[in-house]
C-alpha cells in the first residue's frame, strides 16, 4: 500500500518498485491476488489504461479509505517497532511506557 500511496502502478511496475533494492522478491502470482483483494475491499481502485508499448495495462491507486488505513497501520507498526526495540526493565508496565497497542480483528 505504501508504494501506491503517492503514485499509481500497474502490476509489473509495482513488483519492480518493491523489488528494486533487493530486500524482497515478489512474483506476479503473489502480487495480483493481493491487489484483487485490496480492490474488492475498496482500498485500491483499478483502471485500464491504453499503452503505446503493447496491450492496455491495469493501473492501481489507493483510495481515500486505503490511504486512511495505511496511515493508521503505519502508526501502529511504528509503535510495535518501538515496543520491540524498547529495553524493558523488571516490572515495567506497558502503560508506564506511555504506549498503547491496538489489536485489530479481521
């Protein structure tokens, strides 16, 4: 979702964007089911666009709901990372650290 936050992508360009630094390896068979589910859930919007270089391409963009969810999940992820990296002292409570982690159920 982060790769779609500021620009649209078609499937292969999204795979290239996510894989360009070499830290993740994706195949088309992985990304398209994810994009289809995000589309079904109203988090991305897809549109066919004519191409000068071949057949039309299906481009994906985040919807406003997708942006809102990404922002919420990004905040929660940052909180989770800070909790994992925190060096806990004996008896220290989560509330004392001033942090609250929300648990979502699907």
